[in-house]
């Protein structure tokens, strides 16, 4: 009876003691360093935890070398997958060795018991502590699967200093992920957690080597490793210095962590391979260009709008180049890089064609007299050549016809946020760089050209659910966008670069402060900016010689062959100048009208070009817009935004139904092919 009472009391005391232990501290143990990975899960950058420890997420089955796991379980816990947290055979063997030899020969703790000790660190290593570990191990086995236990152990195991977990240790000691480890590396990483501080590689490499060799000897004894392989592994020198943690795409990582606070794993759209290649390119070219020069590079997938590489500076840790300043988001003067959009809207409006002729001669717009970069004039040139040579006078003449406000609003509609000086309206100077823009926004606009006129917001952070709620934004008509790309494909490339592989444009800001080059093929768009972060001039810094070679090298370093541009959209007019309709053979500024003979030139008298017209009639409807024409030869065809809507009557008038609020292009063409066009804003 007394024995039964004693048994019950002992059981009750044990039950009370177990309850007093409280719940398992799993939540705190699962905290990890904030980790930023690329689109394929490759590590870009990790941030130490608040207490300075490095602890990176690990999945044993997919991210750890099977050879390492074999050595680990063979040395620490042979029956890991069969016991329930405590291995009686291992405990019995350890106790027998202690009694017969007088000292500890091998431990009896399982991986689960070691995990329990890591979850609740204790200074004392007595019988009570061992019993506590055993109870906790049984509880862990009830809560977690074997794979989860192994993963958690591989995240928490100490490897000396502030390194915790196999992934952090492998990167710090070997400079690589634990996916592929040699036998020598595996044995060393198995030996370190047993006594992490006395075997630290950066302090006690000799002690670590002895411990590694002991692990190898045990593996030979158990037949897991051949003697020859063990001998070869012992000959490998133990590393004595820690390597830095990877810092790929630091600007992207900083931005992502500031937006997604307390998110353990952040997945970006970047491609680690392309990112690494372009960071090396920026570093090499910046060194060649001189001190204080910075470089920004953005690479984007055309179809998805996903950023594949984001290089904010050549070296994040270089103070001379203001390395921590992300130059892809800095507002700078774009030089001539906005010219393709001027030409695109001119093509869209239908008053010019890539093979139309245009004058490159001295001209004045009020007090503004644009000049070419080389201070010369080419005379009469095809529009195609004018854009390829980046001539200033033709671009400004076209912008005067298109309208600076219209260009500004269209670029803003497609995601290009242009920054004008305070209290200043869009003007002709914006065509030559008299406006501010970021490299990121400029690349987004160029993806619109690559996508045949439909831009898409750039994305750098993937949604947790893998979704994508971004819509497309209209930049220009598909035909006009294709024509621009076709023209830019023929731009003379930098020295020693292949022709007709990339559609690109360069730009140089006033005072040689910024050099730009943005280009695209059928797959990818890349933008390059070169200059000083403080905006100081750099004599001789020109887009064609400083930025364009980097652009072409960037395309080459992505490891992908240039993809062809999309085919011409249906309805694209492809013809030589001699076969173009009469109004398209030569560009004529406002006021210079086409004459086909002795008759009076065709001219739209109302509405005036650039005017704003209030066409509201109440009830959310727009009233008809009257169009009046002078001159020309009947019959005349009326077109609205390039679509024929009927003929002008005998009084040379017609009422036109506006397609909606916004800019409307009105064109009248007579029987002889003469035409006149105005652009008005309906409100």
C-alpha cells in the first residue's frame, strides 16, 4: 500500500514538474534574420537580427548537402528517424562509457534533445538539466515532424561568434550556400556546434581541425566514409577568416525592408545572376571613368514589367561615390532621351512618317533658338535620320507641332513623372532635357515602346500570393511605338558593337552632368545613367561614349541573345518617301500649308490648333464640335484621331462628335491629297 502511495505521489510530482516547465518556446526560436531573395529563391542580402546574430532560414531537404546530413546524423544521432526524442540505446552507451572510462567518451543526446537545449539554454549540465532536455525532446516530437525538427536544429545550431545555423556558417566560412559541401567542409560543420567558441575558425583553427579529423575518423570506423576519402579531407586547410555576408542588390533590399517591416523572407523580382553581372559591370566601368563617378543601371523584363536587375551605385560601401545613394531614383536631366516620345506622338498624329523629309536648319521659336550638339546643321534629312542622329532642331519643330503640354501629360499617363522647375509650365526646352526624371521612370517609358505602346508599372517586390494586380497604361498607338522602335534599331552603335541588335537612344544633359543610354530588344529593356551624385559637371561626359558602351555590355552580360522586336502592327504604312502620300513626304510646321497647284491651300479655320473647347452639354454628354475649312479641292474627307468620319459639306463645314474628353486630332484631306491637322483639347 505504501509503495502504491509513493508511486502515485511520485507520478503527481513528476506531472506537476512537467507542467511547471511551461509551453515550448517555439515562436521565439523561429525568429530569423530578415532575408531578401531573388525571383528563384537565391539569397541576395540578409540582415542581422536585433541582437547581432546571423540566423538564416534552412530547409534540409532542398538547401543542404545530403552528404553533410549523412555525416551529421551518423555522428550525432543514428536513429533520428526512429526514436521519439530520446534514444535509450545512446543514453545507455554514454552512461556505460562514463562508468568504465571515468570520462565522457560520447554524448547520448539526440538531435531533438540538442534542439531542446538550444531552445532553453542553461549553464548547468547536471542530471536535472538532462532530464529537462529529455522531457522537452518528447514534447518537441509531439509538436513537430522529423523534418521540421531537423530544419529548426539546422537554423539554431551555434557555429561560433554570432553565427547560428548551417546556412550562415557555410556562407561565413566557405563563401557559399550549404547546398554543395565537400567531405572536409561537412565534417568541420558537424564538429563546430559541439564546442562553438573553443573551435571558432577565426580564433582557434587548430582546435577546429582536430575536431574535424575526429569526426572523419568516426565516419571511417562506421563505414560511412572510405579511409582514402577521409585522408584526402584531412589534408584540406581549415579556413581562418570569416567571409562577408552577400550584399547583392543592396538598394533594392533596403527599399523592400523599409516597406515590408517585420517580414522574415522578402522575395524580389530580381535575377541574382543578372544582378551580379551588372553590379560587376558598374564597378569596373566606374573605376575606368574616374573618381567620384557613379553609375545606375535598371534591367526590366518587357512582358511582365518585372525589374531583373537594379544597380543603384557601383559600390554600396564607397563613400567617395556616395554609394548608398540610389541613383536610379535620383531626379536628373534626361538630355535627349525624351526625343523618341516626341517622334512617337508625331507619328501617331499622322503629320509625319519615318521616311518623311524634315529641315535641320537654323530656326527660332520666339526667343528660343535650338542648336545641335555639334553646332552644325544637316539641311534636309529624313525623319528617321534626324532621330538616329539626335538632331535638336527637328525634334523641337515636331514638339512645337505636338505640343509640350500634350507630351508631358502623355508621359505622365504612362508612369513617367516629369519634374519641372517650380511654377514653370511644360515648354519646348523639355525636348532637350529641360525637365527632371528618374532612370527608373525613363526605363518604364521605354518599355512602353518595346510593348508597342502599352507601358506597365515596374515591379520589384513579389506579392506573397504570387498575384499581380498591375494594369497597362497607354503611351501611344501601337503603330507609332513600332515605328519609333524600328527607327532606333538603326541608330549607329558604339565602336565595336554589333549593328541592328538593340533599339537605343543616348542623352547628355546640359553642362555634361548626366550621360544616359536606354535600349530594348524584344525581351528586355535596360537603362544606364552615368554622372556624379552631387550633380557636378564632368567635362567630356557624353551619353554616346560614356553610357552607350555600358548599355551594350549590359545586354551582353545578361547571357541572353538579343531577341527580335515585335512585327509591325496591322495597318503600318511602310513605304519610301517617293511613295508616301503627298502630305507625308515633307514635314511642314504650323503656318506652312501644302499647295497642290494654283488653288488656295487647304486650312482648318476652326477650331484653332492647341485650343481648349468646352463641349459639355449637360447630362454627361458632349455636344457636336463644328469644323470649318478654307481652301482645298472638294470632296474633302474628315478624320478624327486618324479614323474617317465622313465628308466636309459644300460650305466646307461639318459637325463632329468628339470621342470623349481629352486631346483630339482633327484632320481634313482634300481630293488632291492636301491635308491640314489640328489638335484640340475637349473638356
